[in-house]
C-alpha cells in the first residue's frame, strides 16, 4: 500500500515519529552495549547524568549545542532553496580565518564593544564568501553544489594548514597556532556572565555565542516564513519554473541562500575562536559542519526542530564523552557508533516507520469512526 | 483461451471485468463508494466523470496501484486480488497512461521488451519480441517502425507503442486514460480505428475520457462517475451528450455561445514581428513568426501540443526573450537587447495564466494564500518592505476565492489539496484581479471539470469585453472555436493558417494543424 500521500496529524509527524526513531536507535545501541557485556540501562543513566546531572555537564552540553544550532540552521536555509550545502565544515573553518585576521590586526587597538561585533561579522562574511564560490559555480556554470561544497572543505583545510604553518603562526611557536588574542576580543563565558549577577556556576566553555545561536533561530524563522525574500527563496526551492514565472531569479536565490547558509556556518568560529580558544588553530570545526546535516534532517529544517535536535546531539556528545570516561569497556569509538545509529535512524531512515504509523493511525481512526 | 471462456455459463461470456461494491477512502475523502461495474467482454466501455469524481482511483485499484478498502474484483468471472501492476498484467490487464511510460532513448522494440524480456540475453529477447510484434502488427493492424527511437516518433506512434506493449504482455483488457489529449483530430481518428480492430479481435477496452463526443463515437456502453459513485451505466446508443453531461455535473448545463467580435480598427495589444526563438540545442522553437492581437479581441492559437505554443507564451510573458526580431506588448517594445523579465511584464499590465499550472502557476506545497501571492510578493500592497502582510494576503486570497467560486474557500489549505478546476480558478482569479491590459492564457480548462469550464470561459470573455487583448492557447479545438474571434494555427514554430472565429470549422483546422491543407486542396 502506498502511504506517502496519507496525511497524518502534525503531532505524529513532528513529535511521535522522531521520538520513535530515537527510541529505535537506542534499542540497537543497547543491543551493542549488551553484546560487550555491559548494562545498557546503566549506560543510559550515565549518559543522561553526564549531560544534565550537574551544572558543569549542562554547560558542556549547551556549548556543543551552540555549534550544532549554527551548522543545522546553515543546512536548513540552503535546503529551503533545494540546495544541499555539504560545505558547512569548510565555511566554519574559513569563518575562523575571518575572525583570526581581524583580531590579529585590530585587537590591540579597539575596545571590546567594537571588536566583538567586528569578529561576529567577519566570521559570517568569510563563511559566506567561502559558500559564494560554489554557489556562483552552481548558478552560472552548472557545477553541482554537493560536489563543489565537499571539495571546498578540503581546500579550506589545506589553506588553513598552509596559513597557520607558514604565515599566521606565532613566531617561535612549535604548534601551528596564532598568538592568543587580546582579551578585548574574548566573548564572555557564561560563568563570567552569571558571576556579574552574583551567581556562581562552574567554569565551562559555554559562552555568550549560545545566545547568538538562539537569536539566529528566531531570525532564520522570520526570514524563511515571514519575509518576502524568504517567500522568494521557498518558491525557488519548491519549483524553479514557478519562480521564473513569478519573476524571481533562481540564480540569485542560489547565491543568496548559499551566502546566508555559509554565514551561519561561519558563526561556529564565534563560539570556538572568540568564545573558547581565543586564538586561531587547526581543526577547530571538528566535524560540526557535517553533523549539522543530520541536525537539519532531524529538525525537519525548522528552527525549532533544529534547536531540539541540536540539544539532542549536545547530549550525545557530552554524555557520550562521560560514558567513555566512566565505563572503560565502552570506548570513544563505541560512542561514535551510537551517535552514528541515531543519525542513521533519525536522518537516513527518518521515514522508515511512517508506513507502519500510517497503518496504525488509520486502524485507530477507522475503529473510532464506526 | 477464448474457447475456454465460451464454454462457461452455457455459451455466454462472463463479463471481462466485474467490480462489486468497491470502496476506497483517503483520509476524509471517499474516493470510491460501493462501485458496481460490469464491463462486457469484447466491448468498448467508456467511463466519464468530472475531475476528482474517482475515475483515476478506480482504474488505479484495477491496475494494482491502490488496494480497495472493501469489495471484490472479478476478471473473466474469477475473483482476483490485484496487489501490484505485475499481478494486473498477469490477469491480462494492460494500461495506456495519459503520460506515456516510455524511454525516449530506447527503440520501439526495446521499449516493448523492457521488463518482459524472455531471456537474460538481449539478442534472444529481441528476436522473440520482434517475432511476436510482427504477428501483433498483422493481427491488429498496428504498424510501428520497430527500430526507431521513441523520441523520434510522433505522439500517435508512441501511443501505439504503448498499446503494443500491453498486447505483447498478453493483455486482453486494455485501459486507456485520456488517450486523445495529445493527439490531432486525425491521429485520434486513427487511434479509434485501431481500437475498433482490437475490439473485433476480442479485446475488451475501457476508455476514460473527458470528451463526450469520443464516448458517443466509439463506445458500446458508458458509465458515469460522480463524487465517487457510479450514477449511471447504459448503452451508449440509448443516451446522448447532453444527458451524459448533466449526469456528470449533476445539474442542467446551459450551452454557452459567445458573440464573436471583429475589431479590425482597434489598436494592437500584442504585435509580433519576425520573431525567432532558438533553444539551447539550436532548434528554432519559434520560426520567424508575425501576428497581431488587438485590444478587445480573443486570438486563439490552435495546434498540436509541442508546435511552439508553449514557447510563444513564454516569449510574451517574459520568461524567454526573442533570439531575433521584436515584439510590442502593451506599447512596450521587446527585443533581444531590450528584454523584459516576467516581473516587469506584470508591472506593465501583462498577466499570464500559464499552461502548466502545477509547475508554473502555483506551488503545490504552499497554502492557497501563498500561491495567490505568486508573482506579487514584492508589491507594496502585500508587504511592509521586508515582512509580508500575512493577514492582508489571506484576506485578498479569500476575496479571490469567493469571486471565482474556488471550493473550499479556505486560504490556509495546501494548494495541492484543491482539485484541478479549483486550482485553475485560483490562478485565473489572481491574474484577472490585476485588471490586465494584455492577457495570456494557456490551456485554461485542461483537466478542469465541466462546471468550472463555464465560469472560466465567461471570465475570459468578460476580459475581452473590457478591452483587454487576449491570447488563448489551447489544444482543445472546441474551446478555441467557442472563444476565439480569430484563430491562428501553429505548426513547427510557425503560423501556418488563420481563420475568423465565426467561420472556423473543425476539419479545416485539423488539416491546418497537421499542415496538410495543401495536399488535400
């Protein structure tokens, strides 16, 4: 039976099916943990406690969440224009370059009030520029955006290695990093922020960029669903022919959508470089760009969904680390496997349970109708 | 096989298809309800009904795309469960879809073989199929060049390939879904001759169509579907078109006739001069075309689909620009160097009701309100520079829906949930509401039910009477003849003939459409 054209109530589509997917992923993870002779219930307990149990855990969880929100939103904006941006990783990396260059030049001369907005702007602009090139190639030369954005991740990585090893490295240093920026460019940590109000919480990497991520969720929601530009973007995404008919230039939409997407991915650098490391260093995007694809898929490309999915991945990262630490038999690789299962079930197999759900739903409604 | 059947029930054949109490619902929509249908063996059985009456659902159940919620299917007297198209083929049912299921870059032979290969080796399968097709061609007078690529064949021949495909799979029941939509009148006649031959050889044929004239011409029996139920099944000889139309719509229909006007001295709304449009492959879609449309006049473009009418609409609405030549539209001159995009065209009072409403005219995933904004989202009336005026847009949509009787009048409903006719009315409402000076209309009633056709035609004529220059493109000759004050016939990107609406006759137009007028005369 073909069930794809049966409409289900929103709560089933948005809440129940994702929850079932996660549950299924956890069942399989549990089987794996059983297979190596550990107690899966206990493991889940350690994970939850490791992610939420105490304020330090919460800080780390939200710090990871911040990165996922940025990259998840990046993928979602592009997706509304029917573009698959696989290049979040590279765009985040180059966003970091933007921050780095600006701060190396300016951090000794400007106050924090100017420096921080400049840093945020540079992260977004450099990320957007890195996305602009594949976008232009797609729009005007027909090079497939998936291929070019993947390639641009490699180019970004190589470029950063070259720059950090040969150009931007702190003279006399052994590791390929820039000098530490002046404190004027540091984004306040949350524990610092709380301390100003007299509340003491444990020191964690969580910083103010988390608030920026929340603002971005609202802005993206407004942009996509409430503005005329978002309308044009969605029109072009749904049907290029309809966009042309409506007088919307689909080529321009490709460029705009990718630049916004790249800009959002670039903001990962605000969290990592301005918020945590305070210097430009190698490999700071650490796969967040790729995980953003799973986040967007799971969050159905809606900012609210992305917020929830980001939180889930934050829990997985932080709780997983804790788990690997607490239970020696569960290694770091095992945690990655569990994350992989969740991505598999809620991303790639997101609709696997739908036909079954439709049948159950139809069965239930038919009974209540008679 | 035929002999077997004759022995049953004392010499009289059981019906080829018998449906008993077939019901099917999708969510809240009862698509089919207690359908009882007997299709006698060796007859041509017509099924008519408005869009959304449940014809497609019924045939999809018969061909295994859907499963009925309840009811039985009997094929040649035996109950069959048909769960997939494979099982339908095994039961001897063949289907010729409205949009052909053919691979353009394969030859006729390869297309026929596809999925029914007799061997793992192409050579053996090919030889077998070639042999079988030769027999079929002799038996049913169905000649198609076996080694020509499908893409190189005219539409009529492609359709024959579809029929051959079904026969090659031993179908003795053939379902044809709107088979004449893409054919010239002459090609349609040929198709009907083929169907007659098939019938004489014992094939049972189910013909689904909008066109009542075809029902009268060729079928033995006819069933009318309305709102998911069979409202009548009778011998075609016992009924007439007016009765069938009333049964379909469920009320009396006024036959509309519109006055034809002749405004030879009115100034021109569209004036095309020697325009050629070349596509990216270097083919001339429009070839040195010139004509005028005056204000207060409807000019109909007749022609078999694919002879440049679509390109003409794209040209005049700003989607494509001329490769050479120029045209004047509402006093604006357009040429290669001075092109106007669709947004500018709207600004100068050129409105366009596109041919392909699902691809161009609206966005299926949008709400009706969002679709009613298509093309106008930048207008100050609908946005505060940045944010859209959501409630204004919804109210405007609601107003359009009421004015054009779009059902249900709910701006929040998804565009895809409306029937074809209601989608079309919404698009028409959106464009006509802007009081156009020049109106471009493509296939205004394609896939639209009879009830809505009345209203759409009336609105188009109203525009003409308000002094609008109307260009109408349609593959329905009846529509062209009913509405047009002047008719131009297009063939391979050129205007090959013109007639006054009041003098037009079908035969001449049909010959012009096939560019065969000279040969006859």
